[in-house]
């Protein structure tokens, strides 16, 4: 399976970010899956309520049309209204016969940021079949919780896609890379981790302590190797994944079978 990761620094205007999706899809060649970061609809650091739209709203509808026309699966982070007045941090997963969504389960209440003040948590895990490959989904802070990734593997995932908008700070790049590799090992899946680019690389001003991205999107193998990676600036990474490697890794290191807890 060929997967493209579009690392960019999202704008505050959802229309401009939609233009980025259109432009990127035209550059991904024969990729089956194109992954965009968490908060692709609009970056963190602004009020999210005014830009949130339902899954049948104009922004999501436009993404569906792009995916349908191009014949690809698009995974892109957006914000949807929550019944309690907050928003939901949602992955829109659409195209290639799939139309579903994942609401971020683990909210980023850490490092001085409280996502739960404005964002309601999700409750359901999501695994979708694309071209006979089972793909699981997680978002950003979810990557710190190995149980989710093992549950996705239990549900059949051989690839786990993780859009993110990683918070900057001392040691945060090292944590990002370590966690992606660790979750790949925990679940013996490929981890496809696509983050927002470092906004400083495109001249965007800081947004307080909001997690607006550091870049360094990567693909980790089921044995924890970094197969390919971007730097801090915007870029497009296209990788070919052979899921037979997952089968072999699970023979060599059968952690899912051997676990006791």
C-alpha cells in the first residue's frame, strides 16, 4: 500500500486549508491513502467553536468530493460540534469505499494545556478496511497510550494512522519519535504518524502554549524502525508499506499473543 503524509502548517481559515488538501492530492500520484495532520481544518490556538462543522457540513463534504474524484482515502483532522457545547477533535476518514470518523479519545491535558476545556472526548475505536488492508486510527496524545494501539491490532489493524499537532518544548521531538516507535512495537503494526509542521518554518507567530506542531512526521515499522521521516518544515512523504512485514514481525515477536495484561 502506498501512503502519502502531508505535513504542513495549517492556517486559521478552513478554506485555505481545504485548498491545501486539493493541491496536495494532485501531487500524490498513485497513493491509495493520503494522511493530513490533526487540526487540518484550522490550527490550534484560536477559538474552535466558531469554525466547527458537522460531518455533513460544507468542509467535510468538500473533502469527500476531493477524495471521490481522486479515488483515494483521505484522513484529515477537523472539529465537529459536541452536544455539551464543546467541540470534538475528529478525524474525517473518507474515500475509496470508506466514509467514517474517529473522535480523539485521549485529550491533551498535559504540559500546561487543557484540551478538555474546549474539546469533548470520543469513546469508540475505529478500524477500516482499505484495499484489503485493515487500518486503525488514533490522534496525537493517543500515542502515549499503548492499550489503544493493542486494541486496534486486536481488531485487525496492520497499519495505525496517527495525525497529530504535537506540542513543542524540551525533549518533545524525542518523545514523539520514541512513542511512535514504541507503539509500533507494542502492537506490531506500521505506525504512520503525520504531524503539523513547525509553524516557525513558515513565519507563523507562536500561539501561546497551544500545540501547533513540530514536524518530523514519520513511518515506523512493526519492529520499531524509522523507515522514513520529514524535518520540521512542510513536506510530502510518500511511502510503500508491505503488510507482510506485520505477519513476519508477529511471528518473531508475538507480544500480542504473549501478553498477560
